[in-house]
C-alpha cells in the first residue's frame, strides 16, 4: 500500500516523476543504456539539462540576464558559496531558523554579517517583519520557508540592496518575482526531485565583483560558462527534476500548484485550530503552507508517541517533528495529494475521540 508521506526531505515525489525516472533507469531515451550509466556529455542528457533549465525559466518567468544552474552540495554548500561570490564587506541576514543560522555562520567567514532581525528568542515561531535594510549592504539574505519551525514568508520583499534567498522548501509553491532577487537557491529534495541536486538562479551582473580568489568549483561563473557541466552533474536528480517540472507544467504551472497547496494547508490548519488536543506552534501570520508544525496540549503531551504509532498503523508516515523541537510536522509539498492530508485529519479526529 502506498504510504501517506509527510517526510520533510527527502520527501514525496509525484507518481509522474517516479514512473518516468524508473523508466529512464531501465532504458534512458531509447539509448539501451540506464540513466545511471549514460554519459552526461551524450546528446540525450545534454537535452535533459537544457530542457530542465528552460522549464525553470518558463515556470518562474525568469527575466533576461539570469542563469539557471544545477549544482551539487545541497543548499548547505550555498551557505558559503553565496558569500564567497557576493560578499565584499558587509551583508545582512534574517535569522529565522536553524538553516538561516547556519547560513549566517558560514557568511561570517567572508565578511561582516549584520543580523537585521531574529525570532530566535521566541523559538523561531514567527517570521520577523518591520526591520530596516541598510543601503550599504552588499546583499540581504532571507530563508523564505523554515522547515523545522513551520514559518514562511510568502511575499517578495522590496529592499534597497541585492537580495539573496534560500527557497529550498517552498520554491514552485507560489509565483515569485525573480526580478527582485539576485540569487535564489534551493535544494531539490523538497519540491523538485531526489537529494543530490541544487537549483541556482543567479543574475549574471552580480558576479565578478569580489576581490578574493574563488576556487574554480565554487565560482558561479565556472558553471554558467560550462552549462552546469563543468564536472559530472548528478544526472538522476537532474532528470527527476525535469520530470517534476514537466508535471508542474501539465498541472497548470506554479499558480495552479499554489492553489492546491493553499487548500491542503487550509484543511490541516482548520483541523488543528478546531482541536482540543492539538495546537499549532507557528504564529498565525507566519504559518507555512509547506511545513505544518503542531504539538499536543500539555494534558495530552505524553500521548505524542502513541499518536505517531497510531498514524503509522494507518499508513501515515513522517509526521514526527524535527529532533530539535519535538511535536509533529506535516510537510505538504507539491506532490502530496489532498487525500493524504484528509487521512491525517481523520486520524487526528479519531485519536482525539478515543482519548
């Protein structure tokens, strides 16, 4: 039986992506070779890379002057690669969770970092607003969705400096005004494909401004020049990402995905808000539609493990909260069907009724 998969990443993929990737693992593009053994320099795989880059531009309406890259190393490598390429003297960061804090730590290796706002004192349960972005920064960095704490910024901020965003866990869940950003990066393993590839969208004129020597592999210009083929790319994650992008296009594009995502999140948040046993942890105006975090009220807290087991018996997996915060987390990425959300809501109601 197919499970209801709420894992935060690697996470659920569409049946479309899984089927077509499996077919390519057996016989890629009628070459008689597996996708796992084909040359990345073959015309068949070069066509995959070209189409994957083109579809990102189409789905996100990427303006002229930007390049789309598929790199290795995950978003965590971007925590240092972004400042290595962009930070000359000082950058500003928002501290909105564990991954934002990790990005701040890495950036401080390359220059001064000013934390413009933080929700750490409130256990990152809200997304900061009302801060000012100084005009003397080289760039301002945000993490648009915070998977561990279930908060999200669903708008594109207007700032007087270059804007950098980690969109690993909510990219393709809403239309994005890419022109407001100079660098967007996203690990594939949430809304795009399996772990191993990182999507990067970079404005070309932001590059080449720092004085430091940049190692060849860590220079965005290297990968632009070579079309993401400077070294052997992660061919299977890139191919799976292409299948996901084709699926998004067939579904009606990013606006259509956003409508579905809002509906799914609404169903789950309504269940939490109307429960006497469960309570959400994120401030209402900061709630993520990708990662819904909640706990049991104090009088039921000892039943948390029982609820995880109760769900597992019903084919509902991946709802245990991150080890650093506990409780529950239901990740509602694009590939998760509404049916799975309703199954979780029904399990919550049944468990509450029993107790």
